[in-house]
């Protein structure tokens, strides 16, 4: 269970020379956002991590929690841009401090019945799809879970049936946008990715460079035979100074990450043994 934390918003102070926030207030603000996330917010309730994205997406309950913590009230200006063929709303959400009544920021949101998930629905049966005019029906292709593809017969929805849903979506998007702007938490949360079709979301995320597949590992090259033969003298000296052949092999592989040793080259290094100095050997022979 999440711990209950009492949050005390601090009055914003101003420096004498300007109207900027004091550094202490900025630090406390960011700390409070983190505290709210850790103590109150729950994954898949207040925020959700969309596969392939680098940070979680803020959901409506999460925006409400942040607004409550910072005592932010919301007011909406709704612009109806609907046409005969589509329902469309553009909403501005204005955030104000509940006590000081000062405007803190705003966010914009828009929704339309022309969006993919509102524009089409699955046909009830083959007969409905066949009886629907050609320009109001389609076959939808998509990626199936577990791999492969699927296709589905779809027909156009009635825009009027989606009016309330579209309005609520525009309000939600505007509120989340306002919350992120007012609380300055865009470094912690994405916005609206959960509302997108999976294929479009993948396209946009890949375009930003986030969620793409990691670059393929660089192909290693064979260790050059001439360099290997030359280096064997240095490796022999290392063994003569007390290194084991295993230690020499590990050092060679560590400092030559772009090359790979052949089995024969590895065996040659492991076969290195201590060789006594030539001068010492000659001296021993004279004494005998």
C-alpha cells in the first residue's frame, strides 16, 4: 500500500532583482513532483509505460493527482469545429491556483471523429459490410499479437454517436497538457501516446529516435597474422616477467575489442612458457 504523505505547497518567492522563481523553490517543486509520483501514483492507473517509449505516459488520474497536490484548478474554453461529416473540438484548459487565483499556465487539446479509432468500427456481420456503400467501408490490416497480420471488415461510424466521447477526449488531452506545462514534468511523462493506434505510435516513436532497435554489434575482424607474429615477442616477454599465459590472453582480448583470435592463435598464446634469459644460460654452461 502506498504511504500517505502530507504535501505542503510552498509560496513562490521572488528575487529582489527580477520576477524569477528562487532556486530553492525550483528545487522543491521538482522534489514535490517526484514525491507525488512515488507516494501516490500507481502504474497503469495514474501513468502507463507504452512499449518502446523511454518514459511513462501521464494518464488523466495522474493529472488530477498532480493538480490536487499543487492546488491547481482548471477552466475550459471549448471551440466547436464540427462539420456535417465530422465532430471536432479544440479545447484550451487554463490552470489557476485555487488559493491565489493566479493563472499558472494552459494546455491545448483537440479530438475529432475522423480519428482512426472513432471513424471506423468492426462490421457486425458480413451482410452489414456488404450492404454498406463502398465509400463507407474498408478492410483494415494490422499486426496480430504474437506475430503475423490480421484483416478486419469495418464500416464508418455515425459522427453524432461519438460527439460526447470526442468532447471528453479533447477535454482530457487539454487537461493533461496543462498539467504537464504547469508542473514542468515533461522530463518525467509523455502525453497522449496511449490514445494512438499502435502502428502510428510506433512510427512516431521511431521517428524521434526513441524505442528503436539498438544498433547491431560491430562485426569483429580476424586478428591480422603479421601483427600477431610481431606481438608474440612482446607477449613472451610478459610471460618471462611473471604473467601467466591466461593473463596474457585476457589482456590481448581486452585491448583488441575489434579483432577476434582464431583457435590457432589462442592456442599459441596459451602455449607460452617461461624462458630463462640467454645470458644466464650461457654463464651456467661456462661454470660447468
